[in-house]
């Protein structure tokens, strides 16, 4: 069952995933080449110059990881939605088991862009002469990319697993919570002189700060570091 | 005789315009049960309720002895289903679709699947997205049959297919039923198609069961009776009157009645009329008259 579900996911996700895999391979190469060419001319503190040049590329990688995870999650559910889940619902296994099979088989596909990042990072860093004190971390970098992509995959998979109505309700609920929470917290803080945190801050703290699940997206995504 | 499918007091509502009310259904094991109804009667919804795809608001349903709301996976293990619209993954080729389906059904019969594939002339390596409508229909029937189910649920399986493909598909189903003694629950609005193959019939209209009986009773018990004269009250009629229309030319009436037997002619003698002709109706006419009378009664 798992092998066949993996096969199905591969068939439906490979083309949507292909551009992201190519970018995942090319982006570390491009980042390292651009940074190296920028620092070639630098005589004083070339290490610092290299790190500075690489930092420009930092936001692209978590963004790409998110896109890869989202592309995987949306692709594996796309046909089920189009056929109103009829095939899935008439298969002789409990729904949770079907969802678990689909989740697991889809998660394996997330490894493909992560391997592409690893390959790009390894090739790019192997051809580079690093200034003293700096090291390349292609495996750690690719692992971080994989984690970030997995988090996006899991979150989008959960959202996409429901009906369009459920997804709309969840997202609309979230937006309403943010808008009215923001207004409500502002009003209470003004009138009662309290210090209630705004919903956006609460959400940010819960999701983005350690140990929030999206914490992996923050910080410096440095392929080369001290 | 036990029932392969049983429903008692099933209720379901979708929006303001559609509901299924107090639906009872009995599909005897080993029968070919034709589930008739006009478009929008609720046939597909009933099937979705039976197979656990949609949740009923009330009532109880069992499929092969398993509760549809709690234990549907075990029922589905023994049930082959062909939905109204193609549901297969379009990215798969025919062979890949067969391999995928086989993975979920331990009773899958490889040899028979191959035989069906050859007899349906399905191309191994063509993607489902590239198959014709008829080929997709045949592939869905192949998948349902090759899992060797005890119950086949076919939702308008031949709708929109050309007569050749329709005949091939129905022949394959009938061959299987003859060999495996499976139960078939087939929904359709193509009455003539069901007339040839079914031994039980249920008629659904506006989410309500209008009639459910063996096909022989269905066909033989309903007659068109042409009368000379116009009888008065009907209180003590020994049959059910489905419709009654005046006949301008003969100054008489034409009645459609259910439960007719020949000695009942005497009833009209006492009612001030005489029977000129009693004629059989084909299944389609019976179907139309049943729907007409149930709609008149519902008003």
C-alpha cells in the first residue's frame, strides 16, 4: 500500500516539484559563486566580506523550503479534491490510515529538493577556497532546509486534507482572530491601561520563537560560517 | 433470505431543496437490484450514505452485515464500487491503476484482471487522462470486478456510454454474478437497461422510496385498463389506482392500476362501467406511472 501510495504521490507531484528542485540545486551554487566573486577583490577581512555577501541570500532559502513543502502537500491532495475524494473514501481502510499513508509517502518527496540543496551546496562549497576560520556546512544547511520544508509540508498538508470549506473556515477564523483580537487588545489596553499582548504577538511567539514549529525559518541560514 | 444491504429510516438533508426522508431499503443477497429514479431523486446520495462517504442524519444502514457509519472499511473490503463520475487518478496508466487498486484488496484476481483488460481492449500503458470515456468506464468496471467482491455497487455505470461498450460492460458484470453469486446494486435512470438484468427493483423519487418489489410483481402487477363508462367512487377498489384519465374518443376512461388480477373486472360491473381492454405496461411505463402517482399523492 505504501509503495503504491508513494508511486501515486510521485506521479502527481513530480512536475509541480521540478522547478523547485532545479532552484534548490542552483541557488546554493549561485549564492556561493556570487559571494566568492564579490569577495575576490577584497583584501582586508575577506572572511567577513564573504559572510556579509552570503547573508544577502539568507531569506531565499527558508522561502524556497516553504514553497517546496507547500508544492508537495498541495500536489498530493490535488487529484483527491478534484474527484471529491470518492476513490479515497471507497478504499477499504480507515480514513486516518489513508491520511497517514499519504502523509508519509508525500514526506519522502520532500527529501528530493533537500537532496538538491545538499548537492548544490556540496558542489558549490567544494570548489571554493575559504578564508581562514571559515567552514562550509552543506549537510547541516541541507538538513535545516529539509526540516523547514517538512514543517511547511505538514502544515499545508493538514490544511489541504480538509474540504475547501474547512480550510476557508480555519483561515477565515485565523484572520478574524487577528483583526478583532488586535482591535480588542488595543481597546482594552487604552481604556483599562492593561498590557495585553496583541494576537499577532501571541501567534508570533507561539509559532516563530523557540520551541515554536516555525522557529526553523528564523535566524541566519548560513552555508558558510565560522 | 438475508439482505446484502439494509436501510431503516435513513434521513439526510443537503441545503433547503434536497432531503432523504425515512428511507427503507432491502437488497436481498444474490439479487440484481435495480435502483431506479429520475435525475436528482437521490440515488447517488443514497449510495454515498450506504458506503459511508456521507453521514446520515438518522436511521441505520448495514452493508454485508457491517454498519455503514461505524464499520464501513470492512464492508468496503468486500464491495466493488463504480461511481457515477470517473474517480481514478488521471496520472496513472491502466497498468498502474490496476497495481494501485490491487494493493488495497487482498482478494484481487490477477489472472481475471488481465483477461478483462484484454477483452475490454484497454491499452496497458496509456494514461487514464488520455483514455476515452468508454475506456475509463470499462476500466472502473474492471477494477471493481477484479477485486472479486461479494457486492457490486454500480452508480449509473453505463450512463453516456455507447451501446457496444454498454453491452460489454454489462456482460462482464453478469458473467461475474453468474459465477460468483454476488449481489449487484445498480442505479440507473435507463429503465430498459435494468429491465433485462434485474430481479428486484426499487424506485426512488424526491428522496423517498416509491416502490420496492421483485421485478415480476413490478411488471405484471401494473396494468393499463381501458374502460367503457366512468365509474364513481373508488373507496372499495381491490387494487391501487395509480392514475385515471378520461378518454375523449370513447367517452370512457383509462386507468393505470397496481395489484391487478383478472377477476377484478367484476368490480367495474358493480361500479357502472365495463372493461374494454387490459394491457401490460413495459417497465418504463410502470416507472413513469409510479412516479406520477407518487407525485400526485404528495401534493
